[in-house]
C-alpha cells in the first residue's frame, strides 16, 4: 500500500525558515535551554505584526504624529508607539528577559510582576526612520540581546542594560520595504530572511552575508555639511572626487539608518553620522542603533567606529547615550579614519 495518503504534487518549499534556522543553531549549543530560541520567536512575531501595520498604515489610521515628544526630543509618530507596545507585549510574557530598553521610553522597561524573569536583556529601536513613515519609504526595527549581569532570577536593572556591544549575544534588524527582511547574527555569521506574506514566514534568502571590503557609495546627510568639523568636510570632499586610483563615490542617503545600513551591508560602502555643532556627541543612540548594527557589521567582516574607538568597545554610561558613527566596508572606514581619526 502506498504510504503517501495525499493526492496531487508534493509540496514545494522555499527553504529554511527562521524558526528552523534557530532550532538548528540551538542543537549545536551544548547546554542550550531554548530560552534564546523562544525570545527570537517573540521578536519575529512582533516583526510580523509591525510589518502588517506598516503595510496598511494609511488605512489603519496610525500615520502621523501623536503630539508627544520622546526622550530624544523628537516628535513621536503614532506607528512608533504601536511598534514599541507590540514588542513589549510580545516579549514580556515569555519569561526569557529580565528587563528591556527602548529608544521611545526614558527608563528601563520592567517585566510585570506576574510574569517570570529570564536571563536575557532586550533593547530596541522599535521603528527606526520615523520621518519616512508618511512618505512610504523604508523603515525598520533594530534590536540587541545581552545576558543579564545582575544575579538571581528577579527583575533586571539599568546595570543589565548598560553593556557594550562586545558582550552582545545576538543583534539584528527588520527592514520594512518592498519586501520585509529579518537580518540577524548570533556570533556565527550574518543571515537574512525574507518574509513571504502569503505563508506568514521568514525564509532564509541571504546566508552568511559578507560585506565587500570596499564599496563605491557613501551615505551621509550632506545638508549638515557646514555644521561639521573640518576633517569630516575634508573626507566628504575627497570621497566624491577622482584622485589617483581613487574613483569618486556615489551618494546614497535614505534618511533611515536601518535602510542605509542594509544597502551598505549588501553592496559595500560606508554610512556616516558624524558629530556636528548641534550634536557634539553625535546623534545616533549607542544602545539602540549603533551598537547592534556594529555587532552585525563586524560579524559580516565590516568595521564600525565612533572615530576613535570601535563601537563595540564603547562602554555605555547612559541609557540614551549618543555617539558618532562610521560603519561599513573595512577599507572605506579606514579611509574615513585617515581624515577624522585621532592624530598621532
């Protein structure tokens, strides 16, 4: 008797799902408990919910400003609040984290007392590139995971949040664009998964991503040119002109870091947000933007620095600490540091 009970052709699959990839990685880890995999399931669920709302934001009446201002002094978009609340609600019940940190919330986010506390710390920018929401351009979610530092299994504290990128267990981002992609690293390469909305799953589409050693594009907001220090202006002037073996680079700037970084990761080049007269310490958030993407970039063979120190080596002292950032192909970052790095 034929053991196949179904009729018609055998089902076809695109490839490995994010869940299968995580389970495969879990089996390779001696003593793995499944907590990490469970936390990733919750982040992926939140990403799917956010992606669904992003794709119909105009219809769902969640575009535009709330009238509030976040801790960074920026106007809060309605979709920002939705994304933040979605991540918190998807993660807080799982028992995998002891505390969370968000770009949109001034203090560490505690786990409600009725839920168990876990061994991980989740920090995130729920919706990077908020200024692009109303014009239907790419935006994204950035996240990082650390192991808790405080002992026991009680609530986490700010001590658990203030950890350097070098101690990240896993980090990544979700980009909501013409297709939605989940890109992450757990210290074993960088892998990208593309979402199929018909099936409702992220499928492996970019395995073991490696950033080119050198690209041909630079990404920076040149509207700030006259606010920069002379070394930054000198680098920008050099990078966009032909000089000897150096060919002029193309400018590509979307205005959402996650989107600019995604392009840089896939095609090479450099993304820069330097300090300026208005933002002497830089504008990007260390814990929610720079540190997670620096971890991913290094895992893909790239470089990330604040101009003097590797981003992953910066020890945070404040929850919403800002930093300059030079990130991308290692040769392009090295070129920038010849102009802006510390002088001998």
